[in-house]
């Protein structure tokens, strides 16, 4: 980006938004260099913080006029580089100031939220009404709705209740042409008429426009809840129990698996008292509106897992113990700080029937590369989260992490899985997309992207493989083979030299 162009943008933005809404010094920009993925880094040219949808519209219009690329960003808890500026010429549009809960409508079962609202704050506000918002990423105490929409975020309770797209009624977004548009009638619980733009936008990772606010669905909160934790002597036994639970028709609100290393970490960090001898622990949450239904579910669960000879089973019904047990799951990632300063995590989804054999092979891959690995994941829908530990100053070890992660991703696709359950493709997984999708499928996705955002400025070069390039292994070390990628703000050769993987 020419310095004069950036200066022109900053001058106009200060006049429109105020100096306090612009971050352009190096210390101010540095926190936006990364998301929660330890392996990706790009410093933006500047960061702007709009307070209203109209201000977002003005920013997009001005970027279009000056030919500046822009990327939306929420809390920065993403894990695939989707909210990073692709180059140092990119502008970050932060939704930190658009953080309001605009309305709760208990009778209609919906709420209106801005993109910067923290996920967990909605549930705090809904509690007095006996309602809840189901999608609950593990980062829900920090992550925001805008990021949830961009990645179609899941969470612990999505095995039963579904992911973000299942709970979003309508979206207001600023198009790449700087128009403010609602996807459909704001509060309708029925399928929208015409093309389903809402579902196209959710999960598009900010490449089709900037999602600013939405009406979301809220549900009556079940009055009776129990959490069972079941310890097993092997990962294989726990994995087989997962499939048996689902086949028994129990439909748990949540079904999570924690491996032996994670058990040790969360016990040390939080004192939750999980059995130290267990090789795997399942956490199953069952909910109901009647005590008889809950009792039936618990009895059925107990009989279903008996053939897999659990080491122990505990059922918790008190809110205090349930909270403590879920801390073992939601605090697992934080507890890894006791054993490693950094980790790299993936989020492939595989068929539940393949859990045991795939986990065994993933652990073998980590051992082959001499890496410590921890597994904690959404077992109910087969959404894996293998964590590879590393020391950021050890370049050779980081290279082994990258190579191991390539093998793990290829393995998961090979067994019939998909690349991402909730973290998104972003910059991280572009090079793997051809493993899963045909060239025709990717071509149609590109056609949609280019039809809606022909300017090529809206979160450019994310999700889809770069034209004419082969991004081997899912990162940005590309090798030129053809065209310049259709005039995007950062050419493929520029992306190749950017070395986003640190």
C-alpha cells in the first residue's frame, strides 16, 4: 500500500470516527498481529473501531474508493488466521465497540445482538427469563458473535442443539459494495423466502461482507440437568462407548472426551478430582424438563456403557459440581500451560465409528515426530481437537509440529472426515482443501465469492486456495505456477513471500 493512500485513509477516518477509534502506531497494532493460533502472524497497516453499522458502511465505502483491503475482527480468539490482515497493507475493522445486547424478546424466543457482544454475556442476560442461547464455544467467556457467525462456531452443547447457523434467525451485514442489508425478515423462525442468504453468510469467514448484528434464537432452559463422568482404561473403550451412547438414542446435550494427559493437567490446575489412572474420561450432560425423563436417561446411559467396563462412573446433579466438572473441559486448554508454553490445535471432524482407530493413529504420528500431544474434543459429533505442544523458540520443533499436523489433517480426510468443525479454513487450511473437495466444488465456491465480492478487498485470499498456486501442507509457502490470482490485493507471489507461518 502506498504511504500516501494509507495517510489519506487515516485522515478521512479520523475526521469521520474520531482519533480514539484509530490505532495506527506500532504498539497499538501489535496485539492484532495474531489470533489464538500460535503459528500465524501478520501485522496490519492500521486498526479502526466503528461504533455503529453506519460507520462500518462508511469504512467499507472508503476502502473501496481507495482500493484498500479490509478484514473484520472480533475478540481474536479464532484459530485459523481468518481475522488476520493478509498483508501489512491490510486494514483491520474491529467490532470491539459494537458490543451491545440490543433486545430480548422472551415471548418470541429471540434476541437482537451486535457482532462485538461476548457470547456468554447473552446467556447471563437470558438467565432471569429461564432462557438460553445454545451454541457455546469453549472460548465463550471471551469470543464474540461476529466471530461465531464467521466460523459457524460450535461448542460443547452443539451435539444436541446444533451450531451457530441453527440458532441465527436473520443477519444484518454490510456488503462488499457498502450496502446495509438484512438477509431476511428479522425475527421469523421459519425458513426465509427466496435464496437462503443467511446460511450462505454464516461460515463465510468474512469474505462475503461484514456481519454487524443479528436476531438469534433463544430456547427455554431445561429444568433438570445431570453430568455423568465415566473413566475408562483405554481410549478405544471410551471411543466405542461414544458410538454406543448415540446408537442407544440417548441424545446427550453434550458428550466430550478428555485423554489421560488432559486429566492430569486439569486435576493439577483446578482440582476437579478426575481419576488419575484413567486413559480417557467421557463427560456426558443430560437435560430434561421432567425428573422422570432425566432418571430414565441416566439409567439407560449406565446400562449402555457397562459392556465397555468403565473404571468408575460419577453422576453430578448439584450446580456446583456440574460447574466444576465442566471446568475440566472448558479449562482444559488453559491447563496445558502447566506443561508447555504453546500448542498448535486442529479441529477436523471424523465419523464417530472411526474415533478409536483415528485417535490411535494420531497419537502414533505425534510419537513419530517426538511431540507431546493432548486430546480433548467434542466426541458426540466427532469434532477432534488434537493439541501438539511446542516451545516457540525451538524452530526445529516447530517444523516437526507442522509436519505432524499435515499428516493428521490428511489422515482425518482419508477416513471420511472434514477439515474443520468450527475453527474455519482461513489462512491455515487453504492448502488442504483439494484433499476434501473437487476442483469443480472449489470453482463454484470461488464463483460465488467473486460474484458477491468482485472488488477483491473483503478479507481477501482467505478460505479458497490461491489461483494458480499449490499451497502444500495447508500453509503459505506457495510455489508459483501461473497467474497472479485475479488481481487480489495481495498477489500469490506476495502471499508466498509473506511467510505467515512463523
